[in-house]
């Protein structure tokens, strides 16, 4: 009977260790994003805390080889997990304010403080396996068998915790309540080893589940219309200070979609994407694929300015598509939405398009598999003769390494590639499937119908022809995250103001 209790405890500890790690990343995402740097810190520090836990667990187990002491260690981890979302809130709020004024020191210190707070529960959970082995092994002859069984149980628990948190709990009840569920499960697993008064801990965790959630993340100066967790990210619909309704994801540095107003124009890079039809001399009956449809800004704009174009919008997050229909006017669009990852969808599609727009971001990155030579070859194969592709590339001013790498890679596949800066942070790069289509494009852009005329004319006038590179981005080597991180760090160190779009 004691062995079963011990096995259940080890399983629960494994479940919660990975579950808490993944939920920690979701706790940070609305404030610090989901970049590779965030994930590297979360995973790296989790491994560090577990290593310290293994070492401490082995030493303490030799000194106090009793089930009750192990139970108290697990109870400590449960209590620490339960209070985490509450004690980290002041630091996360400080990070929100610091991002708006680019106070890099406050951002980094808030990030470090939150990660350090995970040290107690993860370290305590790391101590469980060696402590349990010390209690379960009664002779040298069975040491290997018992330790292997316990580590297998812990690993299976981690596997369950991974999928339980990401696929079930976070989308269903949110980040804070997911941590409270893990705390309650952990405390319940420790109860058979502890006196009855220890039942107060799981009871407290359960009661905290009913504390009302007063919003995940403040939006200074804005009115939050909707916010919540999706299977992929944190999303917010807000009415901003200028009166626009926008979609923000994760840390909210960038606006991912805007609801077009009466004019149909939104004042951002989306307006320039409307210049694709005149660029290829196809004003009517075109077909467009939008890879990264988000809340449907481009689709809605095309419905107003190029109403005879048929649009296929590809968006991996179905919740974001739902938000587009509910809050951002996407019902106006002549649009077929496909819930899929953009590249597999395109590779498997048998259709051809007059235009393809790539606007997929996992802020601050374009997914690497959407900017490689192999991807652009697939794009060209799916364009009709005379067609073109446009891609929105975000890069801070003065730090264009990622932009150059993407544009020059496109130039190894397409005969004519051009780029035009829209604002400080966005550049439109476009490429023609066939070189003759590019001839006369500047005149066609300058003659685009109103109110697109000044936008398209400016894009043509400021276009820069791109030469191919000898070292293109490929599926095997596309360090877009490294290039983006280096640019952002340099930009923030310069103390530059934040981007609006």
C-alpha cells in the first residue's frame, strides 16, 4: 500500500513539473512573448532547478528518510505553485508599463523576477524522485529495478502533464486556474503521507479556483473587449486610444489585425497589400491566398476594393478566426478560411493563385519555414503566369539583417524582387513569377484607382530592386530567430520608441 502511495506521488510530481514549466511559458507570453529567448530561459532554468532538486533531494533523503518529510516537501511545492500567479502579478504589470516606454531594465528585471519565483516549486519537485528511491529501495539487489520504475513513472507523468496543460487545461480554464489545478493535484497526492491538517493546502487551492479573474493583462489607454487563451497563444481584442478595434497577441508589441473603418483603409502596411492587383495588371476575377489571415484585415479590404477577387485565408488558430468574424468585420469578406499551418496547406493545395500574401507572425518572428528557398519555390509553383507574391517583413529601423536575408533569398527563386519601406517597422517585399510582368508595373501602380493611388505610387517610387544572395535561407539553415533577436536587442539598447503597428 505504501508503494502505491509513493508511485502516485512520483507520477504527480512528474506531471506537475512539466505542466508547470509549460504553463509558466503561457503565464509569461502576454507580457514577454513566446520568442526563442523566452523559451530558452524557461527550459534552461527549469533544468537548472530540477538539477538542484535532484542533488538536494538525495542529500536530504539520506538525512530524513521518512515519508512524512517527503510529503511536506511536495506540499511546499504545491503551495508555491498555488500562489505563483498572484505574487507574479505586480512584476508582470510593471513589465507592461515598461514595454510601453521601452524601459529595458525594468522589462528584464521583471522577467528575471518571475522566472526566479519558479525556483521553489520546481526545485522541490526535482527532489521527489531521489527521495522516493531512498524510501522504496530496501536492498542493493532491487535498487536498479525500483529506481528504473520510479523514473519511468515520473517520465510518464511528465508526458501526461505536457498534453494535459497545453491541449486541455490552458485552453479550457486559462493559465492561472491551470496552475491551481496542478497545485491541488500535487497536494492531494501528498496527503496520504501527511497528517489530516495538511488537507488545508489542496482545499485552499480549490477555493482559489473560484476567485474571479479581473483580466489577464492591462491595456493602458485601451478598452479590452475580449481576452483569453487559445490553443496557441494569448489573444486580446481591444478598442485602442485612437478608436480602432485591433487584435493583439501575446505580449502585444504589434497589432496583428485591425477592423477597417468606413474608408476601408487602416493606415498600416495592410493598405499596401491592396496594390498587388494593379502590380500584376489584374483588377478583376483574381484569386488570392493569404497565408496568416489572422483577424481578416486583408480579406475585408479586398472585399471592398477588389470585390471580384476570391480569397483563401489560411490561419492556424481557429480562435483567432472566430474573433475576426465576431469583432473585426471578417463576415464582409469573400473568404474561405482554412484552419491549417500555412506551408503544409500550400504544399498540399492543387490550386493556383494570382497573388499570394504572406503575413504570418509568431511575434516577433516570421516562422522560419515560411522564409526559406524551398518555401518560395512552392509559392512560385502555386502562382499563375503573371502572378506575384507579397510578404510583410517587420524589422526595427537601422537593423535590417533579417529583412535583407528574406528578400535576397526570394531573389534566388523569383526573377524580379523589390521592396519598399512602409514605416519605421514594416517593409513590403514583393516578387513577380515572371520577369515580363514587372515591366510596366510602376506605371500601373501609379495609376491605381483612388484612394489607392498615392499609396501604390509611393510604393513604386520607393521600390528597391533586390539581388540574389549566395547564401540563401534554407530549410536546413534559416537562423531568422537569431537575426531577429540580435536586431531587437540592439534596437532596445538604443532606447528607441516602441512600434505602433
